[in-house]
């Protein structure tokens, strides 16, 4: 009979690396709102209201009322801002924001070149020069540079200088961006059209399709990125008492925002073009 029993080795459970559900949820909710807005806009603009069926004519009438409604005027800018803000938050969970920015830039170029190709084929102006995806791509790229400088700040005084510079940058971005919205720039330099709101015929052509100015949206992205570093240092949810499975449909969408954005846009336009423009049965 053994006097002592062999003790069991205590194993340390690995730290869970589950996703922060609230960021995916917010991003998923916003992309659903974006898809809703884009779909109604495509129904209203692409066919010009010349629908044969009562259902699509009713959809067209609804989309016209929606486009002129106070609800859209108030909610649409807020939704896009939150979408860009959550893109900044997401930078806190990316292993390499520089590589992520390169992928987004590639997607943005494909979007613009694809629009150019379709414009040539259909003989319609469908080129998207700079929209929310371009804005996020450029924002992530600039943030990756800011991260590089932050990682070089080893002393407290260096970190204080960095924080001061970033704070001034956010303020300047908002001031310049929102000032240009109230008083658009009159420059005819096409290289600056993406930056802020302009006036003029050339700018109207540039902004004819889905368009967003880089400023002040970059400011909302920076706020999200800076807040993400402060709130998610340990990359853990701030709401651990919520069971993620109850919000999993929305969080799944939030993890696939880029795919959903493109697929919904392509399918909607292709559906309207084929069944209205080609077969003329809508």
C-alpha cells in the first residue's frame, strides 16, 4: 500500500483568443445599413423609374421618398462615420496593419479599374474614384506608419510628444474637413479632389459615383484607432457577460464586411441591368 499518491500535474489552460464580439457586431450592423442604402439608391438611379412591374415601381417610389427623407439625411452620415470609426477600432486587432492596408489598396484599385472597364463596355460613367473603401485603405496605411513611430517611442517623453502630435492631427483633420464641407474648395487640381469637398464641373465628374472625401473621415478613423489602443490593450471584450452565440449572425457579417459590400453591389447592379436593361422584364 502506497503511503503517498502521485499528485496530478496542474496544467495551465491556454488564454482564449476569441474575437471581440462587439466590434464585429457594430461593423456587421453598419454594413447591413450600408447595403440597404446602396440597394435603394441603385433601384432609384440605375433604371430611372421605368419599371414595368408594380412591385419594382413601388420599390422605386419608396426609394425616392427614402432618398429625400429626414431619416436618411440624419442617419446615413452617422452610419458611414460609425463604419469608418469601427475600421479604426479594428486596427487594434490586426497583426500587421501595413499588410492589411496593401490588401485594401489593391481592392480599391480593382474597384476603380473595374468601374472603368464597365464604363467603357456600357458607355456609362460608373467609375468610383474615391469612396469609403478607398478612404479606409488610405487611413489604415497612414495608421501603420503612425504605429511604426509609436513603436520607436521607448521613453515617456517621446510617447507624450507622439500623443500630442496625434491629438493636433485629429483636430486639424476635423477643422479642415468640415470647413471644406461648409465652404468647398475651388481648386481645379484633380489630385486634390479626393481630399476634401470641392466645387466645379471637373469635381462633379469626379464625385458623380459613390464618393467620400478623405477629410474629415480620416479623423473618425483616427479616433477609433486611438480609442481601440486604449480600450483593448489585452484584446479582450469589454462585455464578457454577453454570450456571443446570441449575436453570431451579425458578428459573422461583421467579419465579412468587404465581401458583403462588393457582392451586394455587384449582384444588385447586375440584376437590375440584366432584367431591366437587357431582358426588360422588371
